[in-house]
C-alpha cells in the first residue's frame, strides 16, 4: 500500500457543499471527520460557526469556501466572506478564482482578487480554485502562477460544481507549475481510493471529496490484494474524456477533444467504457 | 486458535435426526470444527464431506441435509438471520450450499442448535417440530401435496404461530431437481435442488421455535462494532439507497446498459424492453411494500402485487430468468410467475434458464413444443407441469444440462457444473467469468460477486475487460464469501463492510480472537474442502469451464465484440489457490489449511 490508511485520511478535506445540507448532515460530517481524523471539514460559510463549535479542540480544521461556486462575486465580497468566516471559526479558506478575468487575460484583476482574500484571511491557509474544466492548460498554468504570486498557500483543481473534476493530468501540471513548496488540492469527482492514490501520485497534497469515508474504508481492501491497483484504461482518467460541449466554452471543449486525435492511447479509445 | 466453551457458539449443539428411525440426538459442536469452519456453510460442508461419499446418490436416504446457522445468527449483527442448507446436489452432483433469508435461522439458534443434520428417509411424509429441546416427528398427512403458503399456514396452525417454517412445495415432493426449500412463504433456498433432497426424505417441512437467549461474549465490544458497521451501511449508496428503494431489480437497467443482461438464452446481452422489466418500473407499477429479513437494516425484499395477488419478490435474478432470458417483457406476468414458483417451491433462476434453453431448442428446430421467445401463452401451466413432473415439464425439471443433452444440443445449456448461470453475461466481466467457472457449486454469482468491483465500483472500480489481477480478486471474494456464509451474514454487507469488520463482529460475539487474515484463511479452508469433495465425486479441471457460447463475441450492446478469456486467468487462479495444473490442491496447501 503506497500510504497508510491513516495517512490517507489525513490528506482529506471531508466535504459537504450541497445547497440542501441540513445541520444534521454537518454534525454527521464533523463526527466522521473526528472519527477518521480527516484534515478538515469543507463547508459553506453558513455552517462554519456550528462546525467550529463541534470541532473545537480537535486537530480537524474548518475549511470554508468563498465566492463559491462561480468565483464571480466582487473581491470585496470575497474578502468580507473570508473575514467573517474566519471570525466565526474557519481556519482554512477555499476561494474560487475569477475565471472570466483569467480567460480575459486580465491578470491584475485575478491577482488582486486573490490578494484581497489572502489579506482578509490574516495568515490562515488560502486555497485558490481554478475550475480547470473551464480552462485550457496555458490558462491553468497562469492561474497557478498568479495564485502563488498573490500569496495563496494552495492551488485547487475544481469546485465539484463545474464541468470537470480533478484529473491526474491537471494535478501534474499544477504541481509542475507551482513547485514543491506550494500545496496542490485535488477536488471534484474523487470517489474511490484508486482515484485518491492516482492524484496523490500526480502531486496532490490535499484531497477534497464528499466520499472520504468510502475512500478510507475502501482502501482497507487494498491490504488484501494488489489487484485493486492494476492500471485502468488510460482514457478513464483523461480530462478529455470528461469534456462536455454542454458545460464548457466551445473552444475549451474542442481543445480537449483535439488532444484525443494525437494521443498515444488513441487506439484504445474505441468505445465509451 | 483453540476454542473453549467460553467462546460463545462453541458450546452450541448439533441436532442429528434420523427420519428412518424417527430418532434424534444431540451432539457437541467440536471446538476444532468451530475454529476451522465456524458454522453455517463451513460447518455444513464439513459434516457433508465426512458423511456423504461418492457412492451415495443425492436423492438416496443416505445423503445428508444440513440446516446450519452461524456464530452471529440471532445476535444484533446486521443481517444475521440467514440459514445455510448444505447437501450433495441432485442437479449438479457437487457439494452444495443454498442460502436463505427470512426468520428461520434465529429460531434454530434460540432453540439451542448450530445445525440440524437430517439423515434417512421417513416411511411416509412427515414434518419435524423442534420446540426448544423437544423434537417431534409428525405426520404430514393433509399437508403433503399442498403448496408452500397453505403448507406453512397448516404447519403453524398445528404447532405454534410464533414458530418459523422451512418447507417444500409440490416441486420438492416430486423430487424435481429445480426444487427449492422455502421460508416465510417466499424466501427461497433456491438453487441446486435442495428441495428435492428434502422431498426424497419424505420431509415436508421443519418448524422450529426457540426461546433461549443468545448471549454474546463481549456486549460492549459488539455494540461498538455494530455502531460502526451500521454507519457503514448507512453511508454506502448501494445499501442505503439503491437496494432499499428498488431492491435487487435495480440491476436490470444497469446490466442492460453494460450489455450484460442475458437475453434469449444468452444469445444477446441487451434486451430492448429492459426498462419495462426494470426495478424502476417495478416500483412504479407493482410495488406494495418493502420486506426486511431478520435484523436487516437494508430491506431489499419486495412485496408486489400482480393480477390482484400479493407476494414476495420478484428479485433481479427472477425478473431476468422469467423475463429477458425468455424474451418476455410483461412485468406483471413475470411477477405472477414468480409467485407461482414460490408456491410450487421452484428455483426461478434454473427454471427460467431451462425454459430459455428450451425456447432456443425450438428456435433452432431441435425441439417441437409450443414454446417461443417472448410468448407467455401456456407458460404458467408449463411451470405447474415442471413442479408436478408432468410431460414436457418433467423433462424440463431435470435442468437445462440434461434437457439439452436429451435433444442433442448440450451446447445450448448455459450452465457450469450443471447449475444454470444467473443474470450476468460473463463476456463483459472477465473476473465474473472466472468466478462462474471456478465455483464449487456450479454457475453461481454469489461465490465471488465480481460485479461489485467490475460494474458497481464497490469497493473500487476495476477494468472489467482486464484479465490481469482478476484471479487474485476472485480468490479473495471466494474466501470471504465462504467465511461470510459461515457466520452467517448476508452477501450485501460486502458493499459496506471491510474484511476486518466481519472478523471484529465474530471476535466480539464469540470471544474468539481473530483478524481479517485468519477469517480469510477459514474461508480458504472451506473452499478447499468443497473442492476436495467435488474431486472425490469425479469432477476435474475440465469442469472449471464455461459454455462454448462465451467464446463467441456478443453481437451488439455494451459488451459487444467481447468473449470470456478464461484461459488467461485459470492458470493464475490455480497457482494462487496452491493447486497443481490439474486443479488438485497440493499437499503443502492442504497441510497449511489443516486438511491433510
């Protein structure tokens, strides 16, 4: 087993961001985070105070999303949301980048937007969500560089509400861009321990998932057979497979699909299975 | 591990009854049998292996019929209400365990017994009444000849309404090789013709009531484990959502999407009208309420209504067997046919598969009979004829292997070791194909349910087309399933539990110090003993095979162009099992397992 069950749990931000979430679910989330010793619970701002109370004195952080899930609110609003969340007990902040500005190449605005949150966070960890499914690789690289320049601590792949989840390709690219000292959080569509291990192998230092319990429990099976870790078809984990014309800008979608034509694994890309 | 009487369950007794002499005696459960085989399937296999030699025919009086429960039965462990029934199968000639839910097992445990061992044959039909430690052989006059529900009602009327009944219907009485043993009227120990063995003994039913308290070794520890495993059941989407909402029929649409839903006797893997016979449609059209077996928080059972009649089921396998396998898309008819099979005491999987085989024989001009894929006319009457052993029904009641051989087309029987394959075409799931071929009881999906990882992604999705690594997974699940069947817990818990959870439950309930690896070793021992039984009966590696149809690609659907690559997996499977190239367990491995 590449990492221990306990070490895997320590990398997980135990996440619940659905709009219909009730307090009972937040309580369950916190209880599970304590039982499994996850890194944090990742929640919407309205639940921060309650979660902080439940997790008081524990090693589990309270991670709050900001400008979520579109990233299209004003910097002042993101900063206010950050400040208030931290006042109520958040110890980490996952903000969504201004995706439109990044695609417009309005880099000053992107940078200042992040800086506003970093400043409001007052030394607490800030992760910047790029929403990679809306970007091509050059834009992802630029988003990473701007996040690093603005003083963020992590770059993060996705919100889980966008067109794509985390893929090893994206994590690898982000890790290569930010270097070894900055954190890379993979999030979105991580449902099994195999997904988790692939992303860790690609360079992720934190995993955002609502399937934390299933991942950790499933990973216990790895102790009984190496067969679980046999490689899958390469297309399964490729972002181009996830591309969707209905959810992505046309040029982004086509950029992903054009990669398939020159892909070394194209012979295996026959049926969708 | 050494068991003492302080290890709870080790002090539970075996009840041995002779139907010939109508006598009974209690035997101790030996500590070695407990630590080596636990209970349930493992214990039953050991008892049958020791007593039933090759010269004993399955339907002879010397064959044993064992009802066995396990160390977790009737405890607060989730799903701990099942019963294993073990015998030599008249359908396959292999060792056979058939597993049934309902509420029978806990009564047997509360009556103080780990197993009921039945030998001999009564001179006239009887039923057995176990009322705590009091055993009575009672005449079944007035009950024999009746269907399952009236038989159950009559037996309870004559004994105790709070007791539980396991009985046969007309199919079992007529020693039809597709006959089931039924509990709670609609839960079937369906496979392998165990009902025919009961019928051959002139035993209509077993009724049991127990009032003893079931103690556990460490209540606090057990509570802790139970809290954890119940949470896991609640967290898992299969055990908390899919199964409670749709029951096992949730699989119809999924299997069809993957091209795994055998259609027209496995000639195709997709059924055009799958939606019409799906779990979703069952919920919309026929659903009445859920049914929970003893101690089960999942509640996958259904009570349905068809043609103004209510009954249990249908399960996924039945929907398939009496539906797409025969080209039938009439959901209400399928449900009604399922009720009929329950009343007659018939295994719906083997019955439907044999009907599909007969339909293909007709399609290919090898049999003249009023049977056609997709048509239900006359079929209900034919099902009655199977149970009553009349005419064509009598021939069908021999199972598809014998039936197709009779009409010179054995290749049209979709069986392994004589047992009809269930509702997954193996061409689209390589691990499941290996699981079918190597199953000790013949074509069965439950010895190692590789559909879990290959399709459902439980505990993690693996590439269903790869052959590499599949032997290891099949061995793991076969060993775990054997252990689980000996505890005795429901197979659906594997979607939520890990190996350690089963060991922790066992340790807390009995006090037996055990971990996951030791539990798997017990499963491996059971698996090897079953293999030794089958080898002694004349089975060989040649029987670890699949019907020739699965070497021909599926023409269309989600598994098109695929065949089963058994030859790529079987050598590794033998090697991992510690067997030689002929599939014989080596002495070294047997010694390791305390079987030499």
